[in-house]
C-alpha cells in the first residue's frame, strides 16, 4: 500500500534538509582543498554554503518536531525515546559547533568546530534512520 501523501512530504522535506546540512558539509570539505591558498574563493564558497545550510538546519528542526508528533513519540518505548533525545542533543551540538566554526579565527578552531559539526550531524542522521526503521 502507498504511504499517505503528507507522510511522504514530511519525510521528503526532512531528508532533503538533512542531505543539504550533512551532505553539503562533506561536499564542501571535498572541494575546499582545490581552492586552498585562495582565501577569497574559500570564503566565498563557505558563505554561499551558509546561505543554504542554515535554512536547511531550521527545516530539520521544524520537520523533526513534525516527525515527533506524526509518529506519536510519547507512545514509543523508552529505548526509542532515549535514541530520540540523544539525537536531538547531537542536532543542537551540530548547530552550536557550526556557529562556533563560523566565528573561529584560528585554523585549529576552524578544524575542531568543523569536525564536531560534521561528526555530530552524521551521528544524528544515523540515529534518524534507527528511529524511522523501528517505528
Ligand atoms: C542534523 C539534523 C537531523 C538529521 C541529519 C536527521 C536525519 C534523519 C533521517 C535520515 C531520518 C530517517 C527518515 C526516513 O528514512 O524515514 C530521520 C527521522 C526522524 N527524525 Fe531526524 N534528522 C535531524 C534532525 C531531527 C530533529 C531536530 C528531530 C526532532 C526534533 C528529528 C526527529 C526525527 C524523527 C522522530 C524521525 C523518525 C520519523 C519517522 O519514522 O517517520 N530529527 N531523521
């Protein structure tokens, strides 16, 4: 049987935003070495990515809350809920680290906060799939 239309829209928006927030970071990390040494181009790439990434992050938060209500999170068992709360913690960490990354002036700060942003986002994505496949 086909999934109801609104469920498809909800998951489509959640996954589209996740693919930009998570996949965009991986693609950017892959492109930056090609323009290293040219600070103007590196900065321009990072700024343009920020314009896509932050709206995607807020779409993730909004559709994430929509997911919680759609799957009746309060009726899930405690293991499922624990994974969800850990996932939400990782999402908030990813946003905070991304913000600190944009404010960093040192290359160590950029590297540390950039890595924390990407790793926590990847872990959140992994947990999202755990949640969706155990509904
Ligand atoms: C970095 C941010 C996030 C990423 C990368 C992410 C990724 C994902 C992915 C890939 C899925 C699986 C969808 C599927 O295959 O059906 C998912 C499901 C889910 N996500 Fe997220 N998510 C993020 C943020 C959030 C937030 C902030 C919340 C809650 C406020 C949330 C709640 C959920 C729930 C409840 C599901 C299960 C939905 C269902 O089974 O219908 N997510 N997430």
